[in-house]
């Protein structure tokens, strides 16, 4: 049977997430994770389903891509199919065909662990782009206490979490309109089909002020969990709060049965690299995204 490309409906999402969970394994690459779909779901379940592309053969899912915008595909290939030439050629052709999966101009692909697919795209003229470093921390032993009060955020406390997240990643003034919009998006995520496997955490200093936040996503007991995102309020940086919330995130994943905690960060982000290392995470070799110029 030939390989087909499709977009799932909302009713298909539970099976897609189940497949992604099974593809996560210790010692494997940190490719597209079920938690990535969970974080994306702040846009709504319908928008998340519409952003997914699935490659199948005989009904079996062989590869999954998440369009994180029209110019970026974040990929996962089934472990048993990463070396299949026919699959790699078909996925590469679809990704390289302007407008079929990605926008017709410049585009990027994140294909960690899919070495054959990477080679196929390079042969088509794609170039290696920004390098990323994956960090892992085994959860076989208890995680040390982080030294701060940690709260698992419930819906009535969403504003606390999104305010710190806004400061960490945007830094611009947080207007009332911004607050309403981001709280609504957080509530959409927390009320969506993926959040049963997640927790949003906030760390508080000695003045009981929220200083750092993180979200964690389980792929099920005995599988690597994902830490995404993590951020420290701009007014509270340089005080070890990033390390503290990272330790709390790892502990939360351990409580959820995860075998390890994983996170990926741009290698150029020296602050984040130092934070994860200080929280006992071990880096792996750098891996680069792939980029195609405008056509």
C-alpha cells in the first residue's frame, strides 16, 4: 500500500496522542512529544487538529508533524520506521513541496532522531540551521527539594501563571486585553483533551510573590516526560529561581510516574543551558533544525 498524508479531526486526536506517547523512550531523541500538542492546544482543540499532519501506510501511523505556524514543522517518526527509505522519501517530498505542508516561502523542519529524513532534505538543498541541545534528568532517584513554595495552578489561579509567563517570554507591558486573552488561552488548554497528563507550576519567593513558572507533560508511566515551557519573571532573574522551578518540574514528573524529564533549548540560550545543567539535567549532542530558503 502507498503512504498517505492526512489531517486528523478532533475525534482522532486521542489516538494520535497515544501514538506519540508510545514513541517516547529513554535513550531516544526528544522529537515531537504529546506535550507539544498539549501546549499547542491553548489555540483550541480544532486548531490543534488542523495543525497536525499524519503519514500512514495500511492504516498505521508512521510519522506525525505539528505545524507550529505555517513555516515550521515539528516531526516525529516511528522508531521502527526511521530507516525506511520509502517513508523518508515521501515525507521529504511532502515537506519540500511548497504549499503542500509548509508555506511556499522559507520554511524550517525539526526532525530530531530522523536521520534518514534529515539526509533526504539536505539532498534537496535544505541547510542546517540553529543548533539545539536536549537535556535529560533521570527520575530513578528522588529530586532534591527546590527551596521555594510550589503551587500547582488551578483554573482560578490562571492569571498568576500567565502573568509570569508573559514577563518571561515577552517582557512588554501586560495590558488588560493581553491578560484576558492569555488567561482564556490557558483555560482552553487546561480544559482540553491533553491536560489530564499535565501540570502547570508556579514558584513563590519569601514574599509570596510568583517568580517562576513551568509546565510539565507526562507521556505515561515509565516514559520520558516533557518540561515545556519554563520561565522566570524578568524582575526576579539571577536569583536561582529558574533552577528551583526546574527541580520542581522534574519532581512533579516523577510524581506522575515519568522515567525521566526532558527539555530542549536553543544552544545559544546560555542562561537556559546553565539553568538546566544546575538542576542536574545532562545535555546530549547538539542537533540542528533544517531550513529551506524562499522559493
